[in-house]
């Protein structure tokens, strides 16, 4: 009876897929939980904890994240070529994880965490199980949403140099994103939000500058312009 | 088939009896739910009044205002929560939770707000529940506010604290505002970790977003005060880090 | 740090609740699976398999169901008085289980499985862990939805006496349900469906009757009419 | 500037007095609204019970059942609508409409259902309002159900009539079902013309769609009876247009 | 045909109501238009035009507003006791009108226009057709939203005494509003805004004060503090 | 400037993906259009056109479909391992295509079109670009939704033997599907619909049977039961 | 002052457009009201009124409709080429009007009211102010939604020939619509609904046929097939 | 067969319309892309790049825009009188384009780009294919939304004279818009936003003024008042 035979087969296949999904779900729940702890550590930056302590606490979770992703990779290695079949199951958690890594990295270095660096940190840089580009970009934009809050609180804590630096960073980031030709999708919508982050930081910088509180080393305007210059102009 | 007939008759009458008893049970449950909903609405309305009373606070009338708030809050417990307990008596707290949850959440909001204003601390769930245990007669299990309603109420509390903070800044109580800010940031941070464990994480997520807005409103207000202060101190030619400028009764002679 | 301490506590409590929920979920999946098998067994009745065989196969699952519920009860006994906190997690599966038990019972005895009987069969009749009344009633209505299909298939298979019996049963059931005051909820919507089941069975009954296919063995009809009158009497 | 100062003082105290009186007004209005909402919920719950009572009707118990329904309905008026009237006393019916409208609509549904079952006619708004006029003490304007709530209640009535019709067919009362069908069609047709003139046409449009579904459910049931009847009459070899087949107590010897 | 007859009646009644509404709509459009012109007049205050001129221009519209409301009252007198049935149709325009009257009054007297005064000015103080209290309060809050802008522009134009006066006024107003128990509605949301208006005016006051720009003419300050204390007293 | 460099790269990647998607979209529109024509052909069966003619017309489109899919495969061969990344873009059209093939096959043979047969017909049976199992199953259920309509129209046209055959087919199909352990997703929801198709066909068979219109060759009940027997009982 | 001058101009233009829109609105309200009366007249067909009477009552409104549209045309003739600018303002009312005309026409003749006939009846067939094609098609589909109800009630009233005729009509209509290549919009969605109307009428026809109630003149199946044949087959 | 004939016709018409829309869509995508590049060029103004350079870069795109619109006009010339039928398809892109032109023009001249000037620049000033007035006005308001950001960044970069100038411009623009009688639509909503732009610029001007940073040439208040005077008072 071919019909019965065939469905016998289907049962096995679907069962496998269900089991796989359950296993993925378990790991994703852990990723979510780790990310939440990491976010909670980063929030200490607003509670007047010294930056090194905050970074230590935050970076302590990166190892766990990497372990989580390595388990995810193991699971998916059983079904080669199906990365994108299950991608939706861990997508949003990965975007969050990237945003936390990128914020930590920014706090530490003042630079953007690059795609391959993010992949490395999560153990996602082999060709079979990599960090999806759009997920990385969304994660970066999630991070930029946090920066206006950061700037405001830094100034309140007496760090008057912060707005200038963040403004420079966001301006570069904005210019970089403008190079991309985004479709009308989630990524595009998130990018439109970057404009508001930038505007808010400009306002904070203005508030500091007009009161003569900004440090004087720069003439940031010019500098900001110079740096952006090329990338902006090209196309 | 006489036997059969008899059996059928029996069954049928037992069916009638059974449904008659089901009907009683359903009527009873619905009536009780209705009463609980009403008690909950009363708790909501009167807790809200307590919250408004707290917002009447100012630098100079703190004791007075809070005393009245505490008295009103006590009245909410004695009158309205007590009635809820009475209506719930003997029934399953969780089963009717949906019917009274809004009222209890508002009560949590009011009670924790009062406590914060009085002592700057968070009123614990245990303390709240301890204070309720006297309400029910000893033969019944006392009403215990459950952890979910407590947390949901706490989430709303942050909105009231935001209002309080903006008002305190206008009143020149900057340290108070700063204290609120820290307190709210801590609550926000702690609740962040609880979200996925709530029974209905989705509702909680919405509340978290509102809460973050509230936190940032306080932070922005503190920022405004700070940059102004930093501009004035040099202007005043004083290295004094104190900030006597803000606040109507703050020492500047108007 | 009392605040932190308290939230530490909450986290633990909520974590317990999450764990509990996962355990409940595991049992509920088994209940669902058992119910599915039991339903498969009952479906044989539409294929005109001998009733005793169908009943045997179906009743074979009741023990498993009871075991499942006993495990559920064990889990819930760890958090006394929180039955209704988690009730939503097994509600719909329990309604299905009740409907299967009630259908089996009806096939066997021609009577309605009562609330306490259903509770007994599932081991749900102690006061701590009982069968919610509304779940029972919904389950009964699920069963009544199945009866028109049963009648149609029985007649197709040549059992012309079936419509009369089912009609009598559904008429009584309808009269019984009309004694209840329902809210505007799922239960009421399901009850509205009972009227349509009743009508469909009537139609089949008259199809059979008018063609002289129904057996004449008794004159329960009159009796039925009399009995109904009583049950209709207002209380 | 002494004069000025005095003026300021006066103003200020008048401001305080004014807001103190505003506060009283708002408190009073909110308390009243709360009481009205509760009265409305009671009317809803008890009207619903009347409706369930009506659905207990069968061919053989009609008088009994309807008598009880009418008694219960009278109790709704005497107890619960009376309380609503008392709570509303002296205040603006339209201002608090939102607070009591759901209860009144359900009452309209129950009252018109009873009347239809008893006499097959539509209970008029004037009749309803006349029956309520005795409730309030003569010094106040009596509660008048407004035309909007009446029409909205009528729209819901058609759902109950649909349930009734399906039940009546099972009970063999085909003519009754046919009568319901005609009645509901007429109401549907008449309400169609009123939709755009309602104060909130949008809500009414939604109700009209549900109502059309109800009408068609009755029509489909009547269709089913009809085609069966048409098939049987030839089978029975009878030209008799009567239709004695349907209905449990319909004469066929079971 | 009583059914048809009754609905004939309904149609007539509802038609009347539709016609009434159209008539109300016509008047409300005029109220809106008058309010727009009055607002345009008041805007001149931001352009440092002499106050008497601004007040003259603004007050010239009050008569028109009163006429408009008197026509509205006439229309509604045809359907006694239905004020609140149609209230939603002119609600927001009335709030705007109140805010303009209150702003004008504040500019002229430095005091708050009270409820009964506002009613009087609009001819809305008879018991049949009055000024709804919540509309009045919302109108007052609309006005308070305008004051920070007023203060900023006054200072820019060199009137350094304005912030102190407005601050005193808003402080009193805030104290007064705090006496009310509001529901969670539009009014409460608007009241929340008052706190921000107050803060903004304080900021301007201190900007002026710290730079020694404020005149020193009186010492209302102390008095203000004393007065506030009383009004804060709980009732 | 690593940031700029990186985004230069991103631009290229995103551009490629946009172009790919546009190409996929073009092919999918053609699949949809072919399917629409094929459905039109199949609709002739409701108009009692001779079956061979209907089948000829319908099968004429299969070649076109296969061509379409071969073009799709070519496009996707350029981005190996990303089948499931773009899968959502042609998913629903493929389900429709399967349902049309399966209906045609049923009309021709009375049997279910198997998974590999469906894949073959669409040229989707190589390992790189195959027919997703769930899409196949959904397609089969789409087809079963069509069968009640088919039966009703066949009986109207005087083919009284049709209900019995279709009932047998659907009963088997139902039993087969019951073997699968479906997740709570679209497929499950579609499968729940199968129950109603089955029920409707049972009703039609009943109508025919009770009126003595069904041919007598069988004793379908028993047969139906026997056939299902094993598969149903096993698990 | 060119700016001021320009806005003076704008004011006039916008004022004109507002006035125009108000005038359009007034006419559209009348169209809606006339259509409602016409629908109410058509509903008499379900209240056992003789068809000629129903048609008379219904057709009595066509003149009014035509007058309404002629007034609309007059208004729009003042702003040539702007038909589609304001089209959205009367679109949905026109679709309803078309559906009522088409239903009336079907009741009278059993045929579809053609596009130009519909335009004629509404006075919309000159090139400047015509009946938009999509509005006509949507109107036709609105009408087809009414037919299942009509068929059911006709059978109840003893007209057993009606299902066959309506089925034939809907089958043709369906075939005709299948010729169109609809975009994924409102029209397409409405057309998808036609399938359910058709199915419902097939069921009613089945109910009548299986009971031997359908008149015998035909062998509709064949006929239905023959008529559809060509149009269906072409593409 | 009139029905078939008619639908044959319909098919052709709908097909034409679909094709037209696809062609419009292609051009609109290019307009969007050009506008994006132009915006990127304008953003350089926030980076304190020399104005002439910014203007050069920005104006370089105007020619491309004009070409795009000329292609659009060509397409629409094929279906005379249907401008407004498809207007919605390019509406929002045109508003963006106008806002960019107007911003460029303001930066260059300090004046508002007039309606006919905007039309000219886009080649939209012939009577058949013009620039819709409301689109122009919305575009102007889009531009005004950008001005507060511009002012803030100019002040940060040390240009303290900018706020006064922009304030004057926005005050005039506001007065001009107040002359219009707007309906309750998108344009009105956008206009309400202008108030906030104005307010923000007043705040910045205040910040500069109170700190003695503003240049002294003016006595802007009076001047501002005088200029507005007439236009404001007239109505
Ligand atoms: Mn609150
Ligand atoms: Mn109801």
C-alpha cells in the first residue's frame, strides 16, 4: 500500500523536524535568557557603576552566548542546507544578542563591532552556520536606539565629552547605512529610526555646547564633516 | 423491556437532577464573580484617590499629605479590600483572579507609592500580604496578593513615580528626584529579568515599554537640571557643588 | 539590599512557575496524544466495526488518560491552591478528553456521562484537583457535535434504529442544558450548536421513518414526550 | 502695591475655592458614574436570566415558562432598573448614557423577547417607557429609554429570535418558526433604513451584519424543513399541505 | 401595522436628529473659524506687539463667539435635556475657545479665568446649556501649554519680568489642579503636561535670574511661597 | 576605514539579494498564472464534461509548470544552501500547483498522487531543489477541500456511484493523515478541515443511499472498515 | 510679496476644492439614502410580495438615482479632468447602486446587467463622467452575494426551478470573471467570494435535485457545460 | 453572447491598466532613488561643509528628477484625463522631491520656493501634468520639519545668526499657512506640526539671545512683528 507506506515515511520526517524544532527552541530560550542577563548587566551603566565593572559583568556572558550558539550549530549540522528553514526560530534573539555585543564593544572601544567580529564572538563565522547579514544590521540599529539614553545620562554624570563622540559615531553609522539600498522591510523601518537617535544626540550636544560645557579640543563640526566626507559623497 | 424502561427513567431523572445542580453551581459562580468585579472596581477607584492624594505632596506639607494618604489607604483596605475578601470567601483565588486583578493591581500601585514617599523603600509583597491577613475571619485562608498582580502593580507604579519626580524637581527637591530616578531604574532593571517568566509575558512587555519611557522622562529632566546647574555655577563664580537655584522655596529671594 | 533581595526571590518563584509549566506542558502533550489515539479508535464506529470491539479499543485508553491526569495532579499538588492559575494550560485538552469519554459512555450505555462520573474516570474528583464544571459541559457539547455524523453513518450502514435513540438522547440533553444560565461565552456558543445537531438528527430520523425503515419495537416515543415535558418544567 | 497684593490674595483664594468646588463636582460625578455602572451590570445579568428562561419554552409548557419569565422581568424592573433610576436621579440621562447603556440594551432585548413570545408583536418603546414611569418619584423626570438604546437592543433581539426559531422547528412548531422568520425579516428590513441616522452608525453596521446572519440561519432552517416536507408529501401519498412530521410531539407515534 | 408604524416614527425621530446635527455642525464650523481668528490675534503677542492692541484684537472676537454659542443654545433648546447627546459634536472646539478666553484673560489680569466667568463670556451659564466642567479644565490646560512659548518670546524681546509672573501663576494653577481627583483620561494626560510647562518656565526664570536680568521690584517671592503652602494644604 | 569598507561589501550583498528576489518573483507570477489556467480547465469537471477531455486540458499545463520550476531551480542554483531563505516566496503557489496535480491524478486514477510523483511532475525531485514535504501535504489537503464540491455536482449530474468512491478515498486519506504528529501550525489547521470534507461526503453518500440511488455492488461500510483497519489500529 | 500673494491664491483654490467636496458629499449622501430605500424595496422579495410589485417599487428609485448622478456630473463638469481626483468620494456608494440595479435586472430578466446598461441607468455613459469599470465589476460581485439567499427563499416558497437558473447564471458569471487577470486588490478579494456563492447554490440545487423536486425539462448539467464551454476553454 | 463579449473587453482594459501601473512604478522607484541621493547631499549641510559645495551637489540631482517626471508625463499622456486616477502612485515621492527642492532653495536664497517654481524645476508646470497644490504644500511642510535640526547644528557649529533668520522665515511661513482654510486631513495634520518647528526655533533663538551670542544688528522682535503684521491681521 503505497499511500500507507508513504505516510509512514512522512511521520518519521515530520517527527524529526518536530524534535529538531524542540531542541532549537530549548537553546533559543537560553540565548534569550543569557541576553536578558547581559542587558541587565549593561543597565548598570546607568546606575553609576564604574565602566570597567559594567564591561566585566557584561562580557562575562559572551562565553555563554557562544556556547549557546555552538549548541545551535551542532543541532543544525544534522540537517545541512536547512539553516534558513529554521532561521526564523532564532532570528530575533540573535538580533538582540548582536545589539548587546555591539553596545558593549562601543562602550569599550568607541568603535562599531564589525560583522565578522560579531560572528566571531558568537562563534558564527563559519560558512555553514554564519551570522545573517540582515540580523547583524538590525542588531546594530537596536544598539543605536540605546545611545541617546546613554548620552543623556553620561552628561548628567558630568561627562561632557560624550555627546561629541557619540554624535561622531552615529553620524558615521548613518552615512554608512545610507550607502545601502534597503527594501521596504523591517530593516528599512529600523534604519528610519536611526534618524531620530541622531537628532536627539545632536540636541544633547547642542545643550552642552551652547552652555560652554563641551570640552574644547575639537572643532568637531569640521572634523565630523571631514571624516564622513568621502563615504557620503561617493554615490 | 420494563427493566430497560426503568433504567432509562432513572437515568433521565438523574440527568435532570445533575443539571439542576450544575445550574445552581453556575449561578452561584456567576453571582460571586459579579460581586467580586464590583468590589474590585471600588478598590480601583479609591486607590486612585490615594494616588492623587500623594501627588499633592510638596516640600512643606509632606507629613500632612502622607498621613492623610496613609489613612485613606488604610480605609481602602478596611472597607473595600475587606469586602473583596468577604466576597471571595471560600472560593478559589486564582479562579476569579481576572475579576479582581485590576483592583488589586491599583491597590499595589497606591500602597507601594505611599511607602516609597514615606521611607524611600519598596513595600514588600510579604508585608502587604501580612497586613491583609487580619481581614479574613480565621476559619478561611486569607487573601494573598499573588506575585503576578504585585509585579504588574509595580510596573504601573513607575508611571506615578515619574510624575512625582517631575513635580519634585519643580519644587527644588533635586536629590529626591535623583533618588526616585535611581529607584525606578532599579525596578526597571529587575523587572527586565522577570518578563519572560510572567504568566502572560506579552502584557508585561507592553508595560516594560511604558516603564522605559517613564525612566527616560525622569532622566531627561535630571539632565536638564544638571546642564543648567553646570552653566550657572561658573556664572555664580562659585565652586560650590550644591545647587540652590532650583525650587521655588530654594533660598533665592524672589 | 532589600529591593534586590526581594526580586531575587521573585525570580526564583517565577522560575519555579516556569519549570512547573514546562512539566505541565509535557503531560498535556501526552494527554493530547492519548486523546488522539482514543479518537482514532472511536472513529472505527463510523466504519461499522462491531461496537464491542470499538468500545474495547477506546476504553483501553482510559487508563492511560487517568495516569496522565494523576501525574498532572502530582505536579499541581506541589503548589496547592494554584489549580486555576495553570488551568488554561490543559483546559482544551481536558474538554476533548471528556468528549471522548462521554461518547464512549453513550455508545455503551445510551446515557450521558455525568460530571462526577467523568471526574472519576479521569481521577479528577478530589476536591483539590477536580474537573472544572464548564470544561465538562463543553466536553459534553463536543460529543453532541459528533452524534449527527454517527447517526448518518449508522443509517448508511443499515442501522435504522439508531436515529430514534440518538434523537431521544439529544432531546433530553437539550432540555437539560436549557436549565443552565450561561454567560455570553464559548460555552453558550457551543450550546447554540447543540440545536443544530438535534435538528440534523431529527431530519435523519424522519428520513428513516418516512421510508418505513425504522423498527417499530417500542413506543418509547410517547414516553419520551412525557418525559421531556417533566424535564422542561421550570425550576 | 498694597492694593495689588490684596487683589492677588483675593484672586488666589478664589482660585482655591473654585478648584475646591470643581473637585467636589468631579468626585460627585465619578461616584455617581460608578454606581450607575454597577446598576447597569445587575440589569444585564438579570435580563440575561430572563432570556434564558424564555428559551426553556416548549410546545407544552409555554404558559408556565412565559409566566415565570414575565415575573422575572418584572423583578428586573422593580429591583434593578429601579435602582438605576434612583442612582441617576437628578442627573442628566444622556451624560451618563455610556455607563448604563449596556444594561438597558439587554433589558430591551429581554422585554421585547418576552412580548414577542407572548403575543407575537413588537413591544413598543412608548409602552416600555410608560411601564418605567412609575419607578421614579414624581418630583423627578422618569427614566426614558432612548431611541438609540431601544434600537440597539432590538438588533440583539434578532439573535435570540434565531435561537428560538431553531428550537421551535425541532419542537415541530413550524408555523411559529415561520412567524419568527417573517418578524425578524421585517425588523431587519426596517433597521436597514435607520442605520445611517443612528448616532454611531458604525456600531450599528456591525450589528446589521450579525443580524443578517441570524436571518439567514432561520431561512436556511426553514428551507431544510420545506424541501424535506416536499419530498415526504408525495412519499406519503398525500396532498395534504399540513406537515405533521416534524416535531417530537408531532403526532407520529414513536 | 404597528411594527411598520413604529419604525416610521423612529425614522422621523432619527431624521430630526440628523438634521439637528447638521445644524449644530454648521455652528461649530463657525466657532472653529472664530477661534482660529482669535488665535491669530493672540499670536501677535509673540511678535512683541503692544499688549493693549493684542487684547483689543483678541477680545473683538468674544462677542462673535458668544453669538455662536447663543445660536447653538437655540438649536439645543428644541430638544431639551439632550445637551449631552450632542455634546461630543462641539466639545473640542469649546475647549479651544476656553483656552483662548483664558489666555486673553491671563494677559489682561494675570489671573485665571474661572469656570463661571468662562461660561459667562460664552453665554453658557444657564442651567440648560452650561459649560461642561471637564471641557473648561481641558481648555485651561491648553492655555497653560501656550505659556512656556509666551515666556520664551517675551524674554527674547527683552521683557525679563515675565518669567517670574508666569511662574507664580503656573505654580498656583498646578497646586489648584492637584486638588482634583481625575480619571485616567484625556484630562489627566493634559494635566501631566502642566508639570512640563511649569518646569520650562522655571528654567527660563532661572536663566534670567542668574544673569541678573530680572527686575527686583517686589519680593512677591516669599509671599508666593507662603501662599502656595496654604493652597497645598490638604482638603 | 573598516566600517566603510564593510558597508561597501554589504551594499553588494544586499543588492544581489534584491535582484535575486525580483527574478524569483517573475517566475512565481508565471507559476501562478499557469496554475490559474489549469484550475480553469479542471473546473470543467463540474460542468459534466467528459472526463478524458477535462484531463487532457488540465494535463496540458503540467509541462509549463515544470518549465517554470526548472527556471526557478536555475536561479536558486546560483545561491546554494539558500533554498529555505527564499522558500516563502514561492511556497503558496507551489501548494496550489500540487493541489491541481493531485486533483487531476485523482480524477484519472482514483488514487493519491504521491510525494515523489508530485515532485517528478514539477521537476522538483533532486536533492538540491526538492518539493518541501509540508508544501506537498498542504497541497493534498487543498485538493481534498475540492472533493465535496465534486461529489455534489456529480450526484446532481446523475453519477450516484461517485460518493462511495470519494468517501473511500477520503477515509483512507484521513487515516493516513492521522498517522502524522502535526504541530500546531497551518498544516494542522488544514488537516482539521479535512474532517469537514469527509463529513460532507458522508452526508451525500447517505442521501444517495437512503433514497436507494447508490449502486449495490458493494457493502462499502465493511469494505471501508477493512481497508482502514490496519493503518488505523497500528499506533 | 510673492509669498503672500501666492498663498492668497492657494486660499482661493483650496476653498474651491473644499466647497466642491461639500457639494459632492451632499449628493453622495442622497445616493446612499436612495440606494438604501431601493435595497429595502428589494428585500420585499423575501417577504412574499409578488415579483412585479417588488420590481415596481425597486425601479421607482432608479429615476432618483439617475437624478442624483446627473447632479454629481454637473458638479464635476466644473472641474474637467478631475473625475478621478474625487472618485473616492462616491466610489463605494456607486458600487452599491450598481449591485441593486443588477439584482433588479436579474430578477426581471434573468440576465446580467451589462456595463453600458448600468451606466445608462445611472446616466453615467458619457465619456466625461462614466461608470468606472472596477466599480461596475465590484457591484456585480456584490449582487452575486445576494443570490444564495434568494435561491434558498425561492425554494422555500415552492419555486424549484430557481436553483438551476441561478446556478447557470453564476456559472457563466464565474467563467466570465475568470477571463480577467485581476490584481491582488479589493476586486480580486471580492471575486474569490464568488466561489462560495456558487458553491452554496450548487448545494441548494443538489438538495432539490436529489429529492426529485427539480423540474425535469433540462439536463442542466450538459446544458450548463455547453454554454460555458467556449468561454472557459479559450485560454 | 454579450456577456462574454463584454468581459473580453474588460480583460483588455484591465490589462492595459496593469501594464500602465507597472510602468509608473518603475519611474517612481527611480524618483525615490534620486530623491534619496539628493537628501544625502543635503545632509552635508549638517556637517558644516561649505554651503556652495552642498548646493552644487544637491542641485546636480534636479536634472535627473526632471527627466524622471518627464518620463512619467509621457506615460500619462497615453491616458488623458486620468492623472488623478494614478496620482496616488507617485504622490508621496513627489512630496519628498518638493521638500528637497524647497530646502535647497531656502539654503541658497533664504526664500520659499514658490509653487510654480517647484513645478518648473520638476517640469510639472503644464496644464495636463502639473504639480498638485496639496502635494506642493505638504512638501513645503516636510521641509519646515527639517529646519529645527538645521538651526541646532548651525548653532553648534558657531553660526549664531542662523536662528534669527530661520525664525523669521518660519514665522512668515506660518502666517502664510494660517491664511489657508484647511480640511481635516493629512495637510492639516502636517501644518499642525509646523507649530512645533516654530516653537523649537524660538527656543534656540532664545538660547542664543539670553547668552548674548546673537548678533546685534536687528531688533528682530519688532521687525518680525512688522513683517507679519498685515498678513496676520487681514482676516
Ligand atoms: Mn497609575
Ligand atoms: Mn443576546
